[in-house]
């Protein structure tokens, strides 16, 4: 192997001792922003990205929710009525 190849394959030091001395011994204390203020700032930025529904969309969605609640209420009422009738019939039969 030639001298050049030996130098190219030799492990190299990552940092020289001179570079270590030049680094500051103490890190500057960075002033952390208040967490609440940062959270509020982020919240404001996120709310600007929201696509708010129109009044027409809100009315349509509210109507859909009310209709679904009424339909589910009717199903529960019918099931309750049938369950009560079956239980009363069983109690009369065996009671």
C-alpha cells in the first residue's frame, strides 16, 4: 500500500482539541416564553385555519340532529312498551 492510501484509510479525529476550547463553556440561558401565552398564540393560529360553517349549514345540521334524536326516542319508547307488555304477560301467566 502506498503512503497516500494509508493516509486516506486512516481513521480521522472528529474534532481537534483546539475546536473544543473555542466552544463556549456555559450555555446562555434562553428565556422561555410563558406556556399559556404560547398556547393562546397557537390556538389563535389554529382557529384561523378552521373552515366555519355558514348559517344555512348550521340550521341544516341542527335539524338533522333533532330528527335523529326524535327517531331514536321513538324506537326506545316502542321497545320499552313492548318489553313492559311481555313482562306483564309473563307475570300474569306465572304469578
